[in-house]
């Protein structure tokens, strides 16, 4: 559902009735897309709206928030047992912005544990199902946010994208999702997985809604030292040169669909050779940062704790052994290994060097092109349980992680169906050129 459709509903029934209808829909849903539904808070705000007390650019609009973004008084779990009882005492910057514009936070969405995954199967709260086929995954890690948008269980949603976690589920669920330029949106209140890679971004059912949500969440925030201070205002821009990254690939049926769309435009093909290092350097950097970020979960200050007290090191080990899932443990171990004396130069520093090569290659490419495009995901949504070994799963991020390594903006736009399943196209822009990406997305939309 788009904002314009929701506003019509508000006019017809009023906000309380509209929100009640939405809550019933969520209750009946089989998708498992929400971890927490904010029923009472949402109804109270709906009442305020009907009495004319809720104002702003998002007044009365239900927004879903990924469960790694803090919300005062509402449990924020990162889909992990270790944070399953954590109730934050502060709002993330983006949540403050939503509230200031009168949005109704309808619930917190399911995700891969701490954002680590591509299918939302690593969640402690169970897998999210794909609205287009309940036997398949919704993508990850922001699988819940994408599924609720596709299924009309919210009008807008926030996700986070460390290596593709907005674009992958957007592609698998057939919706729009945008990962902003690094530094455009404050990460204050985003529980970190890999800080140097991740951004919070909007997910929606059309380009205008996506752009509006980005306008609201972007901008200056001194609490995040990597925040650029820049804001974003949507306007159409001229696109003169389009490049297809020919070494970003997908299975044949997706490539056919991709070229069916792209053949409506003049484009050139470009090969970015350093992309062959992207997956390995991404996983070394992401796991290294994760191993350091997740050291804070000690079962003492907040989160899951064990009643059995023992020595500090036994206690710390037990809480973490019980509180983290398998994938998170794997990454903490691999990350600690890559950062340890003797291996640091061999893995971590090398990954940083590869990252610089990728940044330079993209900079050169953007001297020539306004936007670069590729298929978002190399394959269609998998069956639940189909991806068994971690390496095969990591490989699915091949087209999305280069963007995070370079800090560039990128979005997923749905371009149709193959075998009844959604296919997404990725548009990558130069730093802070979200408007060019969105303008090209609009051109594609007009053709299809
Ligand atoms: N699938 C990638 C990973 O597991 C990306 C996840 C994300 O963007 N949070 O690291």
C-alpha cells in the first residue's frame, strides 16, 4: 500500500478504524514478519490523529522499524536471544525524526540475528516467509521490513544495510529499498554489526514514498561522528550516461529480465575488475568489526543473563554460549581470528587494501557515468532451508557488498516476475547522488 492509498483510507474511516484494520491483518498474517507489535501505542496515536493532535509529513502513517533500531520503551532485540529482554531508554535518531513527523510506529520487524544473514533464517524468532510464496524466504537481513511492505502490513519501513540487507529483501519481496550514501543518515541508535559499512534506509511501495522517508530520516546529527551533516531533498535530475556493470551477474532467467528492461535505454557496459575482491574483503571486514562490537554483550549490564553466578570468565562464556546463535558465534570467532596478532596483516589489512581499490575503481567509473546498474540478487528467492552452508549464503551478496565497501548509495527497484517470483534491479549512484538514482528508477518505472 502507498501513502496516497493510506491517506484515502484515513479520509474514509478515520485513523483509529484504519489502524484497527491493519492490526487485525497483522494478527492474521502467516509471515512472521514482526517481533513486536506496538498495538496500544499505535491506537493511542491514531486517536490523537483523529482529534487533530498528530501533525507532520507522516501524520497517521504506519511505519515498521527493523528490530536493531532502538525505540524508547519498546523491546529491541536484534532478533537475538541475548537481547530478547532489552528495552531501550532512548530513541534512535531516525525514530526521533519519525515521531517528530507524526508517524505511527506500528511494530518492530524480524531480521537475521544482528543483521548477519541473507535470508532472515538466523533469527531467534523464526524465519520470515516470502509474501509471494510462503515456502520461500523473504531475503535478509531486513526480511521482516520488506515482507510487511509487500503484504500491506505497514505503509513504510526502515531497514539497515551492511552488505545488502535492504536491497536483498526488497528484491526478493518485490518492493523498493534504498541504502543511502554512508554518512547521510545518522546511525545513532542503530545497534552496530559493522559500523564502517552500514546505513539505515527506507523501504516502500513506490519511489515517491521512498524519497519522502529518506528526506525525513537524513540530515545532521552530532551524536554520530560519521554523519556528514547533509540533508536530502527529492528532485528529478537529468541522466545522460548509464553503465551496466557486466561483471555483476545473475542466473540466466534474471539476466533476461534485466536486459529486457535495460534495452529500453542507451547504455554502455563496464567491467570493474577489483570487484572480484569484494566478497572476501567484505566478510573479513564485517566479521572483524562484528567481533569487536559484540564484545559488549556480557550478561551484566543489560540483555540476557544467567542466574547461575560463577567466575567472571565462566559467566561471560556461558551467557554468550547460550545467548548467541550459531552464525553470530561463527562470525565472532572468524573476526577475532582475522584481528589477532600475526594474522591482522595477512587478512584485515589486506581486506582494507582491497577496499581502497574498489573505492578508486568506482570513483573512476563515476567520472564517466551518472548511474551504474546490475541485477540486485544473483538468484530468485530460495526455498526455506535450501541454503545449507554459510559460504553459499555469503556468495549471494556478491552484487550488493561492493556498494557498502565503497560507501556509495544504491537502491533496488522491482522490475517484474520470473517463475512467479519478484526480480529486482540495482541502481548505484555516486556519493550523495541519491537523486540521480531515483530519477533513473522513475524512468524505468515509466517504461514498465
Ligand atoms: N548478508 C550480509 C551479511 O550477512 C549483509 C547483511 C546486512 O546487510 N546486514 O553480512
